[in-house]
C-alpha cells in the first residue's frame, strides 16, 4: 500500500514541500567560467568605487547615506551570494554595465 500524502488542514489538498532556494539543486551546482567571474569582479569593484566616491564627495541626506552604506556593506561582504550583490548593483545604479562603458569611452 503506497504511503498517504499529507493534506492541508483547511483545503484538503495535498501539500508539496517547498525546496530551500539557498541550497544547491540536487542536479549539481552552477559553475562560472573564469571570464564571467573576472567580469563580475570588475563590475563589483566599479560599483564599490562609485559608492565610496559618492559617500565622500557628494552631499547626501541621511536616508541616502544609510542606503549607500547598506549597499556598500553588502557588496563588500564575503558571505553575500553573487546574485544578491548583482541585485544591489542593479538597484543602486540601474544599468551599471552601460554606465561603465560610457565612463570608459569618456576616458579614452
């Protein structure tokens, strides 16, 4: 006789256990190529540099200082996952890759 599935108390429907999103999938982990990792490091360094420059030179209100400091702490954290860092970079700078390209074009 097959085991019974657990039913939700209020609806009577079967409950499917949710997978923990922080754990790697059983099929394997995603490995990045060295080029992708290097490009991420360049982008990360650029974003950190921009936040530090903004905190030092531009007059910001207290809310902006808190937001910049929180973003900077996340980006500099060793334990923060890459996807969280990319999310913070996108929220802080929008299309940061285009801004990096424009800055490089301006320098040359």
